[in-house]
């Protein structure tokens, strides 16, 4: 086998004090520095411009349900015709939508003239056993307008509801709530959600899109992004991974348009746990993160072969570490707040002087 030292090249461990000048030059060189501001803080900058938490479909819980009990036909005032919709926003939205396609398999009732009830609701459609049943149209005093299926006095089957403020839902209903596949469109910011619903909340697979080009496609639970999903920002950045309570949480990969990639653990929209960060110029880091900054043990490598292996704290080298300057220079040292300590500094630190 021969002498192992003749076939294996190991870095020569140098005296720490002798390498301090090299270390100083290395850490002030922009091309070689660890660049905390570029590696970690950029994630926070990116999230501030397009945070996931702001890309919710509703600013606050918005219940689609608008149905209120209305009286049977004998208690209402019969009208000659269904009135014109006076709410200008609803009129505008309705004019931009295609006619509603009524499913052929809808359970139909008997059509009656329009009826206005004491609470000023107006219904025109089909009835069965004194209950709204089959195809019908319902107009609220504030101008909100529903058209579609009814079963036993409740919206059911396929239908479309246009809110008085312009938002609309078109899809499957059950018990006066969105249940099944449907689309919700926001009037003011043109945001949309298309996918599955359970009791008026997004649940299951769905997709949201926004006017700035951002989008989310993936899993929902109880009205929030939960499970696996893909979020694309309008600026070209993208995240694929786990979501929890509308936030990046769990394992995921974040891709920057510039070519940077972080693959690892997340907690509430921040890098937290084990992960790896790669730069397009060949630099890379693998190790621990906490609150978007390197923490614990990690290895940072430069594209020319240099590396730092050791402890980190709040994004800086802190604790014991090994620094390799080139193929022949390697040093084991103590670091404090990103700076390597000399032997004399270590002695002073040990004695407390």
C-alpha cells in the first residue's frame, strides 16, 4: 500500500497568529466574504416585498353565505316582472360574465312569478312544496344577486353569487354554502381562487392568482394554505414546499430569479433548521439556520476551494471553527462575532482580563 502521506494531500495546520493577516484580507474581499446580507437577509427583503401572508383571498373571514330565510309564496307580494338590478357594480360584473349554464340534471320545480317578501328579498324561480326548489334568481336589497340551483329553500347545486361590492363566486353549493369546486373572484384587486371548497372555506386543492403575477397552487385546509404548495412571486422568485397556516413552514426550496437557491427547513416564513444555500457563482453553505440567519454548526465553501467549517451565531462565525485559506493552509481557531481570535486574545478571554 505504501506510505499514505505520499499519496494523500492534507492541509498544513499553521499557527493562528501567522494566518491573521490572510484572514483579514479574506474577510474584507467582497468576492470572498460570507455576505450575510446577501445570503440570509435577502430572504427577508424578498418576503417584505411580496409576503405570503398578504396574499390571502380575504382580508378577513368573508362568509359567502348570504341566504336568509324567506317566506313561502303565499306570504309574499307577486310582481309582474323581475326588477332591473340597480347596483351599478353588480350590473358591471354581470355584464362581463357569460350566461350561466344550468346543468341538465338539475332537479326542477314549478315556476312561479317573481315574489317580493316583507324583508325586500325578491325571488323569481321554481318552487316545490312551498319551498324554493330548482332553478331560480334571488335579489337582495343591497343589490347582491344569486342565480342557480335551489333545494328545499337552500342554494344547492351549481350557481353564481355576485356580492354587492363586486366579488363573485361561481360553482357548487350545498346548504347555502360553497361546497365543492368553484371560483371566487375579487372585484377590486382581480385576485382569484379556483378550487375546492368545504363550508365556504378553501379546502383541498386550489389555485390563487393576483394581478401582479403572483400565484399559489397547492393544498388548503380550513381556508388557509396548508400542506404542499408552490408560490410564485411576480418578481420571478418561487417557493415549492410545505405550508402551515398560510406561511412557509416545514421543508421547502426557495428559488431566486438571480439563481440563488435555499433548500431546507422553514418556520413561519423564515429559514429555520437544517438547510443548504447555493449561489450562482459557486459559493455554498450547508448547516443550521435560525430566524433566517446561520446558527449552530455549518460549512461555508467558496468556489475556489476555501472553506470555513464550524460554529455560527446570528449569521456570523462564532465559536470553534476551521478555516482553510488554500490547499496548504488550514487553521483551527476560536471565533467571536465573525472575527478570529489570536492566541493572545484567547488567553485574555480565558483569564477574563
